[in-house]
């Protein structure tokens, strides 16, 4: 079976995009997605995203996604920006300088990306979930309470972590220098810690200024990536909850910068950043 695809990246967080509008189920299974994501024997990507018709009239499209390990992703911040650009291309409207907005049905609920005239994409990410039960995590004294600076033992060290759900679970910890964190070895220990029954993403954050954060991330199901949109949102939320940063800040990731705002007006997170088309092709699966 030949699969037509387009490769996109959002700040180096890269995805294989597939037009799946003619099928109510993803054209590929999880094992085939792993094959596509392999950087030596496949196309190479952090995940595979399917652009699908929505079964509900209030949505424009539906998004489904496999991580590079074949697990299902509820949502992806960088991926949703790439999907928005891909949809505009499928509609023949890419580069027409008109702002457009899509309401996307994801496993994390409704997500609304807006393509701006300046080429950036601003995404209404919705409000964060902060109760322990919603993360989900067993940290804290009560599943109905927020998990803010709770101690977590990992690799013989006690880390103070703040937990946020942005459609997927995140564990945020603040450090003096993100470059000194042994991410490749410690990331999996956080991801698979018993305190997170559905596993977790983990972000290590250094506060450069109240409106500027530096971040490195270990993504659940993908490992070390150059950027994570939901992680950047979660990190800003954690910074606000711990009085470390403002409600609007730049988050610098290894792949580039995202502008994140946690609105006081509607309590939603707004993420603004690029999505870049890399190449198109076909793959024999």
C-alpha cells in the first residue's frame, strides 16, 4: 500500500501528515506508524498525524495521532499547528494571506488554531486541568487538589514538581540550568514513575526572566524532542502557580521560541508559533 504524506515541523518537533479525509479510521495502525517514524528505516518523525473529517457538525476536522513509539497521543501543540497549515494546503488556501480558523476535534477536546497573516499560528489550547485526578497523578494529599511543588523521588534525588494537564499529562520542575539535566537518562524515569498511571511528559525549566523561560522536554511516547507546545503551555502555568513568571512569556526550546499566554479573562492558554513544511512524498508500507 502506497501512502502519500507531507512532512512538517514545529520548531524541530516533526510529523508525518496524512490526508485521511476519505476514511473514518486512520489508514495506518500503530506498528506502521512506528515504521514511518523510524529515522533510519522510515521517513523519520516524532509522530504521525491524520487529517480526518469530523463526525460532529460543530467541528471542521478531526485529528488523530500516533507517537513515534506507536502510542496514541490525545493532542500535540506543535502538531496541531502543523495540521492547521496542512489543512489550509489541502483546501488550496495556503499562502493566500487570509486569516482562517479551524475547530479541531481531538481526543483532548476542541482545539482551535488560527492561521495569522504574519505566518504564525495562534492556538486556543483551552484551560489547563490542575486537579491531581485530572492529570492524572497520585501525588499530593487529595486527588481534588492542585499538585504544586510536590516532592518526587527520581534517580535518588528529590525533585519539586508541579503537574498540569493540557490534554495530556505534564510534570514540570524548575532547575538552575536546563543544559545540565541528563535528559536522556532521567526522562524515562519520570515518564514511567508509578505516580503517573498514564505516564507523563516532563519539562525542565530555567527562569531567565519573569517573561522568559528556557525549557527542555522528554515527551511521553517520543523521548527527547526539540519542542513541545503543550509542554510550553504547562511550563508557563507552573511558573505562574509558583510565582516564578508572568502570565505571558516567551518559552525558548531547543528548536526555537513559542509565545505563551495564560489569559486572566477566560483562563485559556494561547500558544503562538510557526509550522514549516519540509517535503512531500509517498511511502510503500
